[in-house]
C-alpha cells in the first residue's frame, strides 16, 4: 500500500480541482490597477458561473493493475468525494488489459472484472440513495477483446447448467477500434468475413458495497449493482444505488465497447475506458435495487435466477417507483405497465441473470414535487 498524506490521500493518484478560480501567488509588484482588475474579473466569474465554482469539484484517480479490486465489499477507499463532485478516472477491461495480440491466452488473466475504487462519498449513509450521472465514456485504446471461456456462456455448459459434452474450446477475437468512425470491427476467425459494429461504451460493472458486511465477486450482479452488464450504464443516463454502508463505497469496471442483448457468448467487446461521472447523495430516499433514469424513461433492475424471477423483481420495483414518485396506485401502475412497459435482457451468463424493465415518461403523470 502506498503512503498517504495527512488527509488519507494516495500520492500521485488523487486531487481536487475547482473550475474557473485558480490560486494566484502573491506578487509584491502588483499595481493597484492590476489588483482592481483581478478583483473585477473574479467577481464577474462568481456572478456568471456560481455553479461551476461551488458545485463542480473534480477528483482525479488513476486505476492500474496494482490497485484494482476484485470484490464489491467494504474496503479502504482510494479517494473521498463530496456530494456533487465529479470523478475523472479510468477502468481496465475485464481481462486486466493483458490480452493484446493473437496467441495470447486466458491463462494470462489474473482475475475477472478488475474494479476501480472504492470511492467514499461524504454524507452518504445507509438508507440514502447514491445518484451516479454518467457524463462521458471513451474507449481507452485501439483494440477490444471477445472470448469463449470454458464453463461460461449462455450456450455453453456451466457449473449451474451441466452438460455431458465437453465445453466449447477457448477462442479469442480482437476488435479494431476506429475512434473517428466510432466503430469496432468484427473479424471472423474461420473465414474472411468482417463487419463494423457501432460503439456504445458502457460500464459492465458499476455498484456499491453490499449490505451486512458482505463481499461479493466482481462477476456477480445483485441488489448492490455489480456485474449488471447493462448498456443503460452509459452517457446521458443516471444510475441510482441503495447506500448500504457509510460513504456508499462506489466501484466501476469491466468496460464494454458494445454488446448484444443477453451477452450470450459470455463477453461483450471488452475494452478499457476513460470515464467521467458525477456522484450525488439523495438524502432520505431509500431504494432496494438499482435504477436508471434519463430524459425519456425510468428503468429498474432485476438480477436473479431463474430469469422469470429477475423479471418479477424489475417490474415490482418499477411499480413501486411509479407509485412513489408519480402518484398512481400500484394497481393502476401494474395495469399501465402491462400495456406500455418494456423489458431488456441484459445478460443471461452470470451467476444471476439481469433484466431491466422500463416505461417511457410520456406515459406517466407529472412527477410529484
């Protein structure tokens, strides 16, 4: 563990920066006119951009193979943020960035889904909600990876779905990332076919420390979030998590460049990411499962096996949300969802399967104030 300063910060990994106002060293030769001009400029900045000054601190943190985690758990935070602060950081891909070229094998991988974090958010207490607004995600590199892993995948034998036949053999695909075109290129291994796939970067892993002192593998999705493999965890959306421990202890990882519904072969286009998110605490708002929201829809997560129970969790949570925030009775909300509700099968390969249920806001009454 690296040494820490008096504020518990790790040298070289952590700092705050307030936008627009910068420290100025005192210079004895500054004239009275120059001092007046500087004061006038500072006053103008405060008048025009008060939110930028007071509500937009940025915390920078660099994740490396040496400091990632492999559990969603209560652990020593790598950085502290205040509610409303922006986190500027990065994530490794699910293989720890070790698969670089044809011939590399999964034996090089030290652990699945390395996590960046945890991040402590001041004022977050159990019973609150942590809101994570995803501001920017960029693929960090020119290559992505997909792979068959023995014992993993929707059409493969697994420990939960045993088969008598041998598992599919390990195979690895590399995807060229074209940043200018915003695409990744699939190249078949057994023919000369190739096709470009639009990029849609998102966090495969995003969540908080679980309740009751639990430590959960970074492969597992559950009430705390985790390995939800939700394309909804992308720019323009806000994710809400139940706060289970003081500070929330927020983690991210497992960057995806794009992914089909179900993630059926077990991987997406696995990529490292550069990420920028805003963390805010909603005091006194208590939720049981993760939620997503954007300008057009509200969405709820269900993660469990069998798949029908994941669906029941997601829709039950959505009924509760509509009743609580939009003033429809639970029975009216239930009936409305039967007509206009949507489901998205995020993945059916992890220890729990994940479904996101949603409703467009155009079908809802005005939100309660």
